[in-house]
C-alpha cells in the first residue's frame, strides 16, 4: 500500500495529464494534438513551468525550447539526475504518452521539497519538445540536441505547411547549445506508459525496462504516370498508388515471415495529385522496421527493400528510398536496472523486466549518461490513441518506486 501523500501525487499527475489534453493545450478540436513549437506547445510549457515552480524548482527554457526545472542538491551546482519525457503528442493522441513521465518527475521533486529533503545530486526535470516528430519530418530533435548528437544540417527542415524550423520560434544558430556535458549528469530516468500489453497480461502495475529496440525508418517515393481515370487503358497504366499498395503488403509480409520479434509499419501514405478522376502519378510513404536484435532488424529491412525494387521494376515505376532514421538498440544501464529492481521490491512490487519496442528519449541520452526506464501499465496496451488510459493507483505505485530509486541512487553517492 502506498501512503496517502503518494496516492495524492499519483492522482495529481494523472489529472494534470488530462488537463493538458484539451484546449488551449491542444491545437486539435475534439482531440489532442500538441506539435512542437505550436501555440498549444507554448501554452503547455507555461502551465507545466508553473507546476515546476510550485514543486520548488528553478525553471528555464533551453535553446531547443525544452522546458527545464532544476531542484538543487545538498551542494549547489552538483551534477544532476535528469528525469524526463516528452510534452508533444501525435495527432489525435492519448493524454499520457510522454506527459505522464514529466508529471511524475515533478511529483518526485514536490515530495522531496515538501519533506525538506535534498539529495547529493541535483534533480532536473526535462519536458522534451519533439519526441514524436508529429510536426517536423524528424523525431527526437530536442533530446538529440541535449545529448549533443544532433547534426546542424538536421535543423534545415520545414513542417507540412512549409514553415521552416528557423521561423517557428527558435534560434537555429544557438539550437545546439542545448547540449549537456557528461560531467553535468549522473544518470537519466524516464517513466513511461508501456504502450503494450505485457504488464497488464501479467497483472503488474510497473516494470523495469531493459532497453529499447533498434529502429530503421525510410521515406519511399514511388513515381509512375498520372493520367485520366476514364481514358487510360488498364494495360497502359503506370499507377503509382497501385504499385505502392503492393509494396505496403510486401512490408507487412516480410515482417510476418520473420517469425521473431521484428515489426514493420507503413504509417504515412500520400498519393498525388489526389483527385478522384486522375490516376495517381506519385506516392510517398514511410516504412518503420524494429527489432530487439539489430541483425534481425537489418535482415527484415533488406528483404523489404529488395521486394520494393522488384515491385517497382515489374510495374515500370521509379522508386527512390531514403533512410531517415537508423537508431541502434539502446540497453539500459545494468547498475541502474538493479537499483530499479530493488526500488520495486521496496515498494512491494514484484520484479519484472521487459524490453521497449517503442523508441524513447532515453535512447539519445544514453550517449552521455547511464539510463534507466520504468514502464507503467496501460489499459489494453493502447497508446497513440484517444483510448489511452492509466489508473491513478498504478501511477501512485510508479511514483513510490521512483522515489525509492532516487533514494537508493543517493545512497550510492555517499
């Protein structure tokens, strides 16, 4: 059983996520969409910044427009434990994917501040601005900037409306100054809904994450010949959309035939010119391939690319393939996993370890410090969907585990 104070903190974290799910913190009528550097994003940062201040933190925005709250340790200027997740959302998303980890970080600091307690290290709560890539055509811009792994060329991008990142409210000349040095951080902690069914199937509220699966993502451009839908004979057509449809099925088949943990997804597809009476002359789509094993991921990806080339040749189509993400598997730190397991036991929870098939900002911070993640059960494993749901009871358990993790980490610094 968790204390009344912890239960209150867990419920408040959920309630705050729900508050952020509606206007003015969403730019989508009747649902949640909070893209990076949108009006909803700015409103959310102002609201969350106020909560950070109430919890006892000094608050700032870094050059990448991440929100940062710092709670000093027993020694001012000491290296920090970073507790973080992302504040942006997918289009028509759920309330908890990302923000819940931030709210739990704030609750950890609020509990320490309320008890008048400081750790041997500082605690910094980050609200990363762009994990989902739902506005600009690149994901995790802001955590990559903080990790110092972002190429300046990646900042030369624009959103679907043609608005450049440089014209969206950030100074791209100083953007990379958001980078942190390894000596400034002792560890990274991220709490996140599982986005899968494992914890629920096992009847568990929380679990220790062992690492994040390797990912590959491609942008595919298929070109044929546009023509009149009523006057172009079927045998003469070079229909880019029909070819792309065959390619989408080939993507699915390659992953199904793998007989392992590999998954492949076509998440975006756009046909041009997009008229009912015109044969599509061009189609663009994305392919996302993931596996806990990089070799398996790469084998499936190569099979997919070979099949796309075969289909294009058979249908007399041109097919350009651009790799836009290549993220290696990112294991969590072994020592921090042990601390997390011990914190689970301290909170009266069974120890359960599981891998993350979804990508998280933690995989970028691993470049500069040890990382740990805690998964929280979500109803039916649903995420990236308005039906996304967590309970206040599970969130309170997660808060109790995180506080014990922080205390145990402090003990290692003595």
